[in-house]
C-alpha cells in the first residue's frame, strides 16, 4: 500500500491515488453475455416489448419503488421512456433476452461522476421474464464489468428505498456493502423515502468478479437449470 499523505503536523490524511486522471463516460455500445445483451435503450425498438413484458405483472408491483408508474397505458409508458432517454445521464439500457430477442428489463448508469470515478446503477426494472433468472444476474455483472474493467471507475453504487426488501437482498447477493440509510431523503408518490446506500469499490471488484464468473459458468447449473452453488457462497 502506498504511503498516506500527511498534513502539516505529520498526521495521516489519506492514501494517494496515483496517476489518477478520471474516467471516460460510458459508451453507447452493447454489453453481450451468454444469456442477455445490455444495450442503450431505443424507444422505437424497445418500448412495446418492455411494456408487454411488464404487463405480465398486472398488479403494478414492478413499479412500487420507482418514482413513476405503474403504467396501464402504452403511450404514457413510451412518453416516460422518451423523457428518460432525452439525456445521457441517466443512460438507460434495455436488457435483451438472447433466447427470444426480446427486451425484458431496464437498468441505467446514472449520477456519472467521471472526475472522481463514481457511477450508480439505478432505475432497475426487471419484468417477470427476467426476474430471478441467470440472465438477470448476468446483466448486473456485465454493467459492473464495464464500469470497473473497461472504464476504470473506483466506486459503483446501488441505492434503494429502505423498505424495498427485494432490492436490499439483491444488493447483498451481488456483493454490495451496505453503508447506511439517509433518513427522510426523498418524497415520492406522496410518501417518505429513507434511502439505503450500498457500494462496491475497485479494490473489492476482483473477488466479486471471480464469484460472478464462477456462478455464471455452465457447470454451476444442473440439467434442470438449477444452481449448484449460490453466488453468495462463491465469494471469499
């Protein structure tokens, strides 16, 4: 480890980040895995497929912890996607099931801080066809791999409503570290949101990457597609 910086009194004030020049902005290109393709969302191409996929959860539960929705009207959903793709941050991606060539989920790079090497994954909305599948986990891995391995980001964030138990569980399963809860952080849909913060750092990423790759390996699944080892159990 490098020698920490010291103040004028000789007290350590933090370790240097050597040769740091910041990070590039995420490119608008596909991230391709064995089960899914994560690609920048194209409203004309993806909107109808995403709307149809979300409609399989007719109770609207997929939007409980998102600031908008649920959508029962396609035009309203399309308008929301158009507003979300009007700028580069958030950079919304569609998740394509390779077996059906169908868009079944969305996720975004957001709050992209190139100067400090920090990026958040958010606006995650998996339709029933993607939830609890190998492809759903692979999509998360592909986005992490882009942030850390391709672009050199130092910190990858996950935030969610503190009441969102499935999202908290997903963050823990993927290897994020819980850092605390911001109380009275937001007001949305007429209610308070306390926001739970999670992160993975570049120092933690190699072990987390190895666990993802071991979990995604074909020999980790039996003939029925059931996992032999859990992702959590493959991390040190």
